[in-house]
C-alpha cells in the first residue's frame, strides 16, 4: 500500500487519544455508552447464528422480530456502522483528522488501540473493545463505498498496547506454516478435505513451506511447534466463548473425541515460540474481552505475546472460513502486508454472491506493533507447496465415494471404536462392530478407517475390503489384492491364510472387512480368525449384525441414535435448518421410541419422503407411519428390532409410483451397484424408467455414487442399502425372469470390467443365479454366466479363479444330469489346483469327482476320489472334510456294508490314496 496514512485511536481509562499521520496528538472524552436497547439488539442480530443452540427460543424470537423491523441484516449493519462512526469520531477535531488522513494519501490504515493492563482490567475499555468495529460506515461519502473495511487501500486493525513491544515488520522467506485441522467425532463436521484444499490453493505459487500436523491433538501441536519453529500457526476447529469461562478450541484427543483446550492454556504453549501469526478458523475465536479478565482465544494469545492473530468474532459458516483463509494466504505468500492481506480477503468475500452478504465482517485482525509482511527473496525460486496429505499405504482413496459426509450422533460410538483399535489388545485378536441392519456400521467403519489413515496412526497402511455376498476363497483373494501381496492368487489357500496372518501379526496396519454376515458360520473363516495370535501388531476390524462369539473378539455395539441427534438427522434430510415448535413436536414423535426409535436409515428414508412430498406439516406422514407400524406388530415374521425400518419402508414404498416400484424390485437382483446401463438393461422396457429412477433417488431408497473405470473415467453407480434390497426382493413374486435378464446383461457386456475386475462381478452374477437354481431348476441359464466368468478369469490369467469356475460348471452339469460333462470340468479344475498348489481346491475337486462317479454307479472310482479328498481336506483341517465324510457314509448305505468294506480295502491299498480314510 503506497503512501499510507496511519490514524491511531487509543482507548484507555481516561480520554481516547488520536494520533495523526503528522505525529500530533488529539484527545477527547470517551463517549457515553449508548443507553438505548436498540443499539444492543442491532449488535445481537448481527451476531445471531440461527443454528445456535446457545440462544434461548425466547431471545431468538425477540431478535428475529427486531431483525424484521430493521428490514434485513445489511440494513441493520448500515445503521450500526453509522452509529459506531459517530461514537468513534465524536469530536470535530477527530473528524477533521480522519478526513485529512483519508484525503492526503492513497491509503489509510485505521488502528484501534486498546490499553492492556493485565493486573488492572478496565471494564469500560473491554466493553468498547468488544464492539464490531469492522462495520464502521462513513455516511459522508457513500459513493466511495459505504463500509470503510471494504474500500480499496483501506485497512483496519485492532492493536494492544503493553502486550510485548515492537516486532520486526518483515519475515524472511520461506514463510513456514504449521496447520492443524481438528474434526472430533462428537462435533459437526466442517469438511477437513475442503479446508486442506483451501490451504493448498491459497499458498500455491508463493515462497512457503507448509506442514499439516496429521494428528490434530494438543500434544502433537506442541511437539510440532518445537520441531518446526513455524512463522504461522493455522488452526481449523470448533470454537466457543463464554463470558465466565473465556474462549476455548475443540481439538481432538487421541481417540478422536473432543478435547476442549482453554484459551489461556493454548496461549501459554505459544508464548515465546517465535510464532508471528495465529489464524483461527474457529467460531467465536475472536469474541471476548481484550483488556478484561475474561479472555477470548485471540485475546489470550495477544496477551501471551503473539504478535498477530486473525480470528472470527462470530459464528462463521464453513465455506466462509475456507474462502477467507485461501484469499488471506494467497496475498500473504506474495509479500502483501498482513493488514492489507486481510482487507483483500474481506473484499473477495463481499464480492462472492454465494456467501451471506455480511460474512466479510466476521474475521478480525489483532496485532501488537506493526503488521508484518513476507520479505521477498528474488534469488529464491517460487514454489507451489502442497500440504502434506499423502497418508500411509492403503486402498482407501479408491473407495472415497463410500465416505459419508457427516456422522450424526455417533461421537461416543466412534470414540469407543477408536479406543478398541488403539488400546493394547492384551488377549484380544480382533474387533467387531455390530448392530442391526441400517444402524450405520459401514458408514461408521468407513469413517473410522479414513480417520486413522488421515492421521497416520497405522504406518503400515489402512485397507478396506467388502465381504458382502462373497465366498471365503474370494474374500481371501480380495484381502491379498488390497494388501498388495504379489502372486497371491498363485499359491494355495493354506499359504494365503498364513500370509494374511503374518501381515496382521507383524505389521502395524488396519484391515477393515465389512459385512461378514454371510461368512459368520463359515468354518474356514472362523478358523482364520481364531488363528490370529493374541495382541497382534495389526488390527482387524469386522462389521457384522451379531458378534461372532469367538475367543479374543472385542465387540463395539452401535446403538440407535439418541433423540436429539435423531431429530437433527431428520431435519437435515427434510431440508430444514430451523423447526417451528409444531414441527419440532412432530419430528420428536416420529423419531421417538414409539415409531422410528432412533433408527438412522429409517429416519433418512422418512425425512426424504417428507421432502419429496414437500410436507411442511408432518401429521399425514406420522399417521401413515403409525398404520404401517401396526402392520408390523401383526406380522410375526418381523423381528421387534426391525419394526421401525420395515414400517418406514412400507410407508415409502406405498408412496412410490408403479414405475419406481417396479424398478426397485428389478434392481434388487444386483448385489454389486449397477451402472446406468445396468439399470437400463433391467428397466429399459418401461417407457418412463428414468423418471422412476429419479423418484427412487428422491425417496432415498437408492443412492447415486461414483466409481472409476479402468480408463480413469468417472462412472455413476446406483447403490441400494442391503436392508432396502432385502425388502425389495421380498416384493418379487417370481425372481427367475429378473435373474435371466440380469444374467444376459452381465454375460454380454463389459460392464463388470469397467466397474470392478471382470471375474468378480461376473462370478457374483453366477452365484446369484445359482442361489435360485436349486429352487427353480434353471440349470441351462447358469451356463451363460459361468462361461462368461470362465472367459474373464482366463483373460486375466487368474488360475485360481479359473479353477473355481470350472468346478462350478461341473456342478452345474451334474445338477442337469450330465455326469460325464461334469467329470470333464472337474478334471480340469483338479489339474489347475495341483498346478498352483491349492490344496483345498484339489481336495474339493477330488470330492466332486467322487460325487460324479457315484451318480454314474462307478462306486469303486467314486470311493477312490472321495478317500483322496478326505485325506487332503483332513490334513489341512478344512471343515469341508466333514461334508466328504458324510458323502462316503451315504455311499456305504447305498451299496451295503459288505461291498463297501471290500471296495475300501481295495482303494486304500492303491498308490496315491490315504492310509487313513477316517471313516
């Protein structure tokens, strides 16, 4: 700012003093505090946060009425700004000095200085210091811009006298910034990713070094201050201020819960650290007294000797805080003086029509001494710093579309989950997050996985695998792929299990396996879990509706939401920020124990229905829910814990048009999320199917997500919660045509390869169809999908999967009565299992061959293969050995004891068979 005039006004116990650019002093008596109530109401209206729970309904109503009388907040701000100008420039001498300084230079810096007397706080000075001076308005020159703070080449700052002396006016490049972004579980989420992007964008292109403290705890911040010696500390967190207790920042404890750090303790740790600037992106961090005893966070930092603080005097919208910090750092990193950088950021905010019109006045600048700037080093190459964001290894970024934007009412649950994962396990082996369907297990564990990954708590990586509707062998392969284990699919199952166990026992990693309900009774899966050594270095986190009841299991049960969070969740999905008293009563009744009972998924669906129908009165919705709740009470098939979600689904389904209802049931055959071409394949014969799809999205019965294709393109996928899917499948009278349609689509398209690996989706389709073959007898339909799966496995060179599909083809032919064809496929599967050393696959193929030869009446050959199978499966302690034993017993019953023993004696004596068949 060239040729800047400086006008300094000092508030002290006696008269207020004005220092002009010429150095002369003028003084006038401190104006009397305005006695009218309207003045206080104007200030309160501008500070009013309509989402604040700290303001009583009575006071809020009074402020709303006052605001209505004043027109709007901008009108009130103009009125208040004129009154503040009249109070500050209350004498003609002051007015003349102000005009002279304003007109005699290109720019004007207005400094409001407040006397600092820590031992003798002056309540009068404190009262004046707390006023929102940023709204100052010069009524004499409206054509040059009404609010002084928004005029070009005008800056305003608040300064303390007696707080630590003068400071140098420049900081040598590079500018070192330490950032910590705290987002505790039990606080509303502000968007950590967006905050990091704002830092990156604001600091790009300047001479800056940035460190993001990955662990946003107070001890970690203190350690980083000593290690990095930063010039700037940037804190994004929730803030608070209470007149009796002062200011506080909501940082995190080591388990992600809130650690309220009081202003004085925070300031004490920064005292003498060499930090030149603290930027507080926190609500109310700039509120409070300067000279008084009750210190806000910014004021406590100044009294501790920090040269400059930028803070927020009111509650600040998240988007405003992010945008302000980006513009502030963009100016600072280019050498702009601090006060001018704040002014530039204010003007950018005021020109952004997407932001509330007065948000530019929320940030305040406090300094001691003169505002500093970054000394440009022309010899040093400018850099474009990226905030350190790369986490430890893991596959989470590819699953980022799963990440919820906000968890409501789960603070205590998330702390319990983090504690279970981080505390020494002692004799425990793994952690299981349990809860009823739709309670939010997947959302909670996804968020927990990202939280630990962001903060580098597991240096060897955080990994996510879904076990939904997959067999154990496929889950093992998915785990191996997630962990990045080379040649994993080319070794036997026994070796695969050992490798996974070694990773868990020796590496400090977190492996999350979601939705293991289908594997709950799988013997091999349970054996793997029981084989984990107590107190492993890594952590295994499972989700399941019920605990697995294995030794060493640590259960974290997710409960229904308390009433307060339930009401908040409903209002958010309804689309309303503030509820009337009548609406609050209705929402409380709906979310309460007699209806939705705090069930998150039920609340989201019911609120989405209210939003879709544009209801402002919930009476009709409440009545429909009551009717459907009565239906569940009369239906003995509905467990008590599921009544709220079933009643809600009935209510939402009844409100669907016929097209949307048909599409919902058709899409229920897809276990993996379909893309739009998959939706069209299932519903394309319906004329207005796109409209029906939109209706399902509006009802929250279907969600739109994203996936990344192999070529990097972003694909829209449509996800259906497993609870909704199960409900929709129950509406299907004849599923066979739907599975035929889905099978033809999957077998004839490249859909699977573009969304996930080809074999996985195609074989999932095969498994889905086979589930119905036993009931429907649709043996020939299975061949299409299985042949497609075989081609996909061979194209990928996946020998283990190829063997699995060959075995499935053999079983399919055996069911169709083609035993010879089945034997051919089983022999191919056996050869592959022996080639890759898959002992379990070998044992399974031998057992299948025994069954096929048994169907042909070739009992000796059948018994030979069954005995070999039993020997291998018994050796590796596979639970499938019991099934083979039962097949041998059935063969004995069918041919008689005498013939069986003769054949057995002959078979056992042949080379290559076991000497101990165990039958």
